[in-house]
C-alpha cells in the first residue's frame, strides 16, 4: 500500500523553453545576465511560433513561452497573444507563459490569450528588486500582480527564488505570507539561486541553513501538496530534496538518484510527468 503520491517532472525535450527575444534582455539581472536565454529556442515572431506549434504537435507535450525582459521587467508577450490563443484553440499543445512583472494592461491581453498557465516570479524585497533585478518597482508592485492574477480567469503558479539576493534570504518570507492570502494558485514553485558563471553572483556562497529554514517554514505554512521543488536549483543541494520528500510535497523536478531511492524506501507512489512542474 502506497503512503503518499509524489510527482516527478522531466520537461526536457517534451516541454521545451522558448525565448521570444532570442538572447536579448534589456535588464541583464545580476543572477542571470542573460545566460539562461542561450539554452532556449529562439522564436521571435508570432508567425514562427504558430509554425513551430504546427510542426511539433504530436512530438512534444507543450512549451514554456518566455524570453528576456524589457527595462520595465516585463517579457514582451503582447504581440504573441493571438498566436498563443490560436495554438490553445487549435492544437493539443499545453502552453505555460512566463510573464515577468505585470499590471492591469497585461492582464487584459493575457486573458485574451488564455494560455493554459502563467508562471510568475514573486520578489518580496524592494531592495532585492532594485539591486538584483534593476527596475524601479517595489514588493507591493509584485504583490499587486499576484492579486491581479488571483482575481483573473487565468491559471497561475507563483515562484519564489530562495537566496536571490546574493545567496541571502531577504523578502522570501514576505512573499510566502502574501501567497498565503491567495485563493486560486495552482502550485507554489520553490527554486534556489544558482551561482552562475559570467554573472555578478558566480562566486556567491549560498546561506544553505537560511534557505533550508525557509523551505521548512514554507512546507509547514502552505499545504505541502501545493508545493513543487522546481528545476532551477544547485544539484548538489541534496538536503532540499530530502526535506521535500520528508514533508510529502507535491513533486520534484528531476530528482537525484538518491532522492528516488528515498521515495521508494518510503513506499511512495511515484508518478512521472514529462512536462513543466506547474501542471
């Protein structure tokens, strides 16, 4: 008899990530500096996106639509709204859209677009927003964006990046308290800063004790079956995976072999999904 269910996610080639800006980003945030755009498929026009969907239906499950940010911290998705709507209505592909910060005008076109899901990175420290992301916004602007999503018709999952401010925990607890107020989010995706080569944070030493404490608090505050350990995290941070298994969270993206053994020893029912972890 199984004691608990654990979803394990392997997006890989079944659920590719697309950048609508190619390798361009106006912000070059200090934790990324545009590095992760290089590993995404560059599809920079709505016409090319529809063509991609037509050619790949039946070959993939869906895709993440993202890209670099404007100077305002937004992924410039608006011109892609009709294309995404067409794909949702005319193909079997599942579409997850990563937006950057949003306001009322963005909610309008996103609701017209009607993607299957919205992924939203929430930052609970105004200092971090200014020093790491580099935009003139506050944590209240990010919390307002969450309220807009929660009041909309859109399915969405907030993401919290633990250690975003040079490896330290700053606004993550505030983000968590805000998320507790929300009514409709699907999953809370927890990820961890990866000190990335070629960025101002490449030599950062994560405060692992602070990050583990935050994860433990999150898993004790939000129902664990609404929490997923996302793909962006240092792979040698095994303690996080172990904690998520111990607390019976909903799922883990690409768990280590050690974590897989741990789940089997706990007699968990393991369900594989070859797609993004918001689903």
